[in-house]
C-alpha cells in the first residue's frame, strides 16, 4: 500500500524545511503542493490575508476548526505572542498524527494544542477542559457544511465576545452559502469579504472576516 498525500506532505517538510523554523515549514508545503501535488491548505496567497488579520487582531486565544496537515496551524501560531495559545480540532486520526509531526518540526508544540475530535463534540467542552473564557480569533477551514452549525454552537457556548473575529476559508470555492448568508445578514456580525484565489490555482475564492458584535 502506498503513502497518503498527508504522509507525502510530511516527507516534503522533513526533507526541505529546517527544524524549528515555521516559515521554512510553510514554504516547504507550499512548494510541494504548488509543483508536485495539490492539497487543501489555505496556501500562500490566502495565507498572506490570514497573516494580516492575525497581525491586526493580535489574538491570545485562537481556535482553528480543521487542522488537516497543520499548514495554517503553523502559519498562524508562528505569528502569535509568547503567551498566546492556539487550539486546533481535527477528527481524522491519520491527519492528526501527521499534523502533530508537522507542528513538532516547526517547533511550535508549546503554542499549539491539537485536539483529536469532532468540533460539534468538543466546542461545548473547551471552557472546562482548557480554561478558555472566549476566543479572540477563530479560523474556520473544516467541512464547509459545518461552518454555520459550529458558529451557532460557539455563540451558544459563550465562546465569542464583542470583537471576536471569525475568519472563514473557501467562502467561494468550494463555498459556504448558508454561513455567508448568516454572517452577512445577522445584526450580530460585521462581515467583510477578502477576494483571492483557491490555493495553488487561478480559481476564484476568498476569505470572509466577520467580527462578532455581541
Ligand atoms: O473541503 C475542504 N476542506 C475540508 C477540510 C477538512 C479537514 O477538517 C477536518 N474536519 C472536518 N470536519 C471536522 C469537524 N471537527 C474536526 N475536524 C473536522 C477533516 O478531517 C479534514 O482534515 C476544502 C476543499 C477545497 N477544495 O478546493 O475542494 C479547498 C479548501 O481550502 C478546503 O478547505
Ligand atoms: Mg480551506
């Protein structure tokens, strides 16, 4: 049986990136996925928009939904202040195992808590299990039909505060129509679209940044 795409991505990181250097890990994944094999990382073009939002928000508590190979996990965590923490949820154990290796290669284990489990099950447990009050930034990049239910769950669990930023990948491709409709028409959010392209392609895509108003 051959290797999986995440295993090949990890191998590219171990071959081409420098241990303890998150930027080289991000670059190794982008180079591999642009030139060898496409994969559903947020990528470098949209990644620069993610970087600018993280730099603007300066979050100390970050939640990522959908780790996959930890590309965005590493990219975001590398910009966080020393006392900031990022929790990332991933329910596929094979992907979680690869993600842990990528996070370790980047030397970011102390900043990142990877939780192996489903967002629907874990969001209600975050306050108790991790002593989280509210999140400053949430990056949504998991199954696209989970964005809306998980956002409503985050509201219900009191994990959002006035000013919390929700940053959603793929609102054009593959698309998250029900989520977009909600954050753009709800009085509880101030939403803004950042036009970009689908990772490693010329296809249209973009990120939606939505500020919770409380
Ligand atoms: O489908 C896409 N992403 C889904 C990402 C899914 C990842 O999040 C996990 N997950 C899902 N629900 C979960 C609930 N709880 C925890 N992990 C979960 C899955 O195990 C996977 O690791 C996608 C597709 C394209 N595309 O061009 O087709 C481009 C992109 O940028 C994408 O993000
Ligand atoms: Mg995505």
